[in-house]
C-alpha cells in the first residue's frame, strides 16, 4: 500500500509523543499502523468525523487520527497490563498518558460491558486487533458498536487471519497455530490471542449485527519492516535499526526467505497475516 505524506508525518509525530517504553514495539508494527490510519482516513464518512478508537491504549492510532484532523477522537480500552507489569506493580505505560495528551480515554472492558456512550454518538469506530483477545463471543460487542454509530456510520475492524501462511506452515509440520504454550501455561495473567478469525468469519459476525460490508483488505505489513527497513522482524525492535547484515549467511538466508514468502502472499491474499473489514451501518 502507498501511504500519503500526511500519514507518515502523523506516525512520526505520534511515536515521539508516546511513552518511551512502548516506542520500540510501536515502531516494529509501523506499517500496520500506517495501513490502519490510511484505511480509516479513506473510509471516513466526512473529513471531520467523530471517531471512537477501541483498544488503542498501546498504539499510536488515536494520536494519528487527531494529527490527521479528525474531530476530538475518543479512545476506550481495558488497559490490560503484561504479567511483568503486574508482578512489578507497574501501571499500564499509557494509563495516565492520555489525559496529559488531551484525549478522552476511558478504561472499560468492552468485551463484556455495554459501551458507555449514548446511541448514535459517533460517525466512525475503529476496533482493530482486539476481538482475538476476547474470552467471550463478540456478538454483544458488535451490537454495541452498531448502537453507538450514527446511521451511515462506518466501522473498521479486523484481526490476525487464522488462515495465514505462517499458521498453515505450523499445522503442516505438526505445530500449534496458537501462541507458544509456555506463553500461556507459565503465566498467571495471559493477555494474548484467544481466538483468531478468517475475514469471512468477521464479515459473518458483522452481518449478524446488522452491518453492510463495504470492503475487505488483507495485509502483510509486518513484513515491510524487513523489506523496507531491513530490520529483523520481531527480533530487533529499535527505531531506525539496520542490524540485518546481508554479508552474513544466516541473515542473507533469512532475508531471501522473507522475499519468497512476501511474493507468495502477494499472489495469494487469503494467506496474508491480517485482515481488515470495513462495514457500514445502514442510513
């Protein structure tokens, strides 16, 4: 996907505003955030749309939306802490950041509680990469999103694609397509993925809630951190990293494998890592 200069600039400013301890993780997913901001901007029903960003406590999305000129975007999240943060009694890294940033942010479990907003409050809702963390059905959640949207309002949602090529390889070789067992078994506070979905399953849930499907996007933007920035995906999370040394056989083999993988998923989009679905509440 090609990104407008305004999208790049919004990300650059947002990442500098975020707490330093999460900047590395945000930078590692840079192109995913650029894509999400582009999809939201292009799908917005109006230039000054009032947007609710659900689940963006550790992301730059809300800040980027404000930079792009949207009307006082709101953010709501469970503010889940990692186990390390719980054990060390550290607060969520952005728990008090949003108030200082002038963002209307609320702590709320959107999976099990009705959204704390009036009917038809928003022109647009962004809820990306959150439903895979739910321990309950997303039925009530999508019904609530439908309720708080104005007629003609737009929802941008999605999750990792459970049928992505990485998962297919894992199953083919007898491996689990879930997170590492130790990540779940040895933690007392698991906040990882409970259930991932195919884009068809997401569309089914949205239609069941009353939405009309407008568009689907399949992405592999995490690989762009390898192709474009030459950073080792998920192995080097520092901004501006260039540690991938193509003179080393191991790094060269890794890079060549990524290029082959990248080419395959470009040809077969159903194997890409994540999906985004844009839906509309009938007007």
